[in-house]
C-alpha cells in the first residue's frame, strides 16, 4: 500500500522584478520541500506547473510505502 501527498506552491509575478525572480524563489522553496518530504520517507514521483494570470502554480506529488 502506498501513501501519497500533494504539495502546491504559488508564486506571483512582480511587474518591476527581474525576469528570473520566480525561478530563484521557487528553486529555493522547492528544494526545501524535497528535503522535508525525503526526511519523512517520501519520494518525488511527479510534478506539474501551470500559470493563471500573474500566478504560477507548482504541484509536487510524493509517495511512500505505508
């Protein structure tokens, strides 16, 4: 039996920020999430991302043996 978790992260575009600001912020946050879930025995099985208006949504799907 597997146990699954979904983690969602949302980032908003800033009109006067440099063009890489979402990549820089999300990379740090996503790495922290990966480390946190890995320490609890989860592994990353899939990712997805979408945008809507000024927001970018990242979805991280994790699983572990229950």
